[in-house]
C-alpha cells in the first residue's frame, strides 16, 4: 500500500469572497452581544462583543480608505498583543488591502530588510516597538486605529478568492525568513481543523498563549473561534507562562492552545484545578511524550497535537475524538490529500520514510513566496507542494513526524531524526529540554551534539549512559552542552541553525 491519503473533497470556494466577511459577518448578525474577544491580563480584561468588533473592523476599513490606500496595498503591522491587531488585520482585509503581520519582538535590524521586501504603503506601530530603518512610507499608531472605530462602516471589498489576502513571514529557523502570501480563500481551509483537530464549537472559550503575528495564534486563537461564534481569550502584553494556569481557571477556558515549550514552562509549578478545561492544543514543534503525560496527569485532559507550517497552517492532527498512536502526530484531516514521497517524488510504500507533500489544490496552500518565483517553484512538483518535512505514514494512515529534511542527521551512513533522539534524552532526570543537531568538529567529521537546559550542568558520563540505554549506537550524541535556554525564534520555535553555529564555537 502506498503512502498516499485522500480524505475527500475540500470545502468549496465561493466567489466573490472576502475573508473578513467570512470570519465576522455571520456571527455578528446572529450573536451581536456575545463576547467575541477578551485581551486578558493579571488584573483586568478588555472585552469586545461581536457587534462592537465588527463595527471597529469596518470603521478601520473606512479609515484606511480615507487615508488614500487602495485594494492590494500592503500594510506593515508592528503591534503587540492588543486589540488593535485583529481590528487592523481584519479591517485591512475587509477593505481589500494586504496586512503583513510581524512579531513585535523583532529589532530594527531584523525588520528593516523585511520591510524593504514587502514595500508597504503604510506602517502601523505601537509605542516602543522597533521600526524599520529609513522612510518607507507614512507611519501611524495604534491610537489612530482605535480612533477609526467610530467611523461609518465600509462595505466589504468582494473579489477573486485567489487574490492576495495577507502576508506572514516564515520563522527563518533554517535561513532568512520568507514572505508567504496567502489568499482570501485560506480561511475556508481552516474549517477542516474545527473538528479534525480543535474540537471547537460555539460554546467554547479558547485561550491561546501565542503572539498575534503567528499563524497559529491568528488562526486557532482568533479566526477559528469567530468563524463558529465562540469566544477568543488572548493574554495581553506582560503575561508570562507562569500566569497562564490562573488565567485559564479565572476565565473558564474550555480549550487551551500553546506551543510545547509553553506547556513545559507551565508544568514546572503545581497547576490549579481546571474544571472547565476540556483539552489542550499543541503545534509549532514536536510535543514531547513526557510533556504530554505530565499535562494529562496534572489536569486530567488530553493534548491534541497538529503538524503544520506557515505555507499551509495545520493539516495533520489528532482530535479529542481520535488520538494518534504513541509517537505519531495524527491523521490527515477530512478534506486533505497528502503523501510521503521518495527521491523520485512518487509515493513510497506505507511504513517507509518520505518527504511530506500536500495536494497543491488545497485551499489553505499559499499563493507563493513574495517576489520569489524560483523559490516558490522549487516547492512544487506535479500536483504536489513539497513541505520539506520527513514523515512516515503507517498502514492505519497515522503520520509520524521525523523532522525537517534539512534537520535530518547522517550518522555512520544512517539517517537519524533529531526528534527521536530528543525524545529519548528528555527522559533523563533533571533535564528540562533537549535539542540535537549534527555539528562539524573538524573538516569532514561531524557528530551528533545534544544541547540541553537544566538547573545546573549534568554529568556527561551519566548522559552518555542514558543515551546508550535508550538509543542505538549510531543515534547517540557524542557531545553534550548545557545552555541557560535553547535558541528560539520570535514564535518560540527551536532554531537549529543557531544550534549548529553554537557547536562551532
């Protein structure tokens, strides 16, 4: 049996179409007074009903048009976790403009080349957030966006569902960040996640721990709850991982979403009773078995893991009604067509590692990388989009993630997944996080190195013995290095490229 899975047709894409209208218009008409969004902090919360949020979004669209912007113009967003972020993001979409979400943590040196690449017609920034060097275009503030809330509503700009909707940047963990252009239709693909991963319904209160600029937060934390008429709960600026359990309890969250690293940080302390919580969601990197087990023990609720990427968001997952086998990530969601491809770019047999590929007709797939036709074409082959992820699909259709193709290590001629080695080393007592990569110790000679965090450096002899017990000889790290923290990008994703650089120091 070949490693190719087709779970049926994807949602139909209507035309004309507007993403912001799809997200807000129906719930605002049906549930105008219901709580749509709360930006929650330790001692207060900024609450927004569906009617108020829609009015602010359409007022923002009016204000952007009055400022002289036209459909297709790009708007660089330099905003923190504050309500002006979704107002501007959806307001720009409503007006047919293209918002570009970026992390508020980026420095001027980091945001400057990104701004040059997208050539914005407008920059919107919060006080204290770094701006690009040079004068690209006019700059307005978050206060200017709030003032637009009182303007008359603009009509939704309807058009081709395949026209550019918004731009996000990849994490850049393996090189320079790429500007990913998504179409308005991308929101329709998210409906496949509501049952296939999130278990999301109108009565839910979903608390997402991520930053607004991340597609995981934008989609799972905001757009998905609003599409079904649920309530989105987002921690405001200054909230730390240690504060989240109390906020989950206080605001009666029924679903909690975060990256694995956030779960690990939360589990360092005793968690309070969370009687309203039904389950957690995890994406962004591989969820460790120990983290999952500790969360289930502490809360009595499962974590549903998903595999995705900036270019298409999540498409393989487990759900509250369908758990993945041990070690696997999940199953292809209903409406998806995926495969594991070999070097000849044809499906490999089930149980054989291959590169994950997604049907290029998937409505959630990006339009391409901005002004980078060669890079876009390199990810396409026949009817497939090539993800660069190495996976195995078993006879039951379960997908096991092995890591990025460019992260795969070669030890003694064997291909080794860093995810497998990290899972084994994470079981060492006192070790908090582990990350492995292949480093060159002298010209032409590479070894597997394990970087880890712990309260204090651990004994190398004991670490070597642990590796020998749990891993085949060729998979065992040869070097161990204690770090105060693993290098991560603005979205909390592990930066293996930075690890490799550390190994040469």
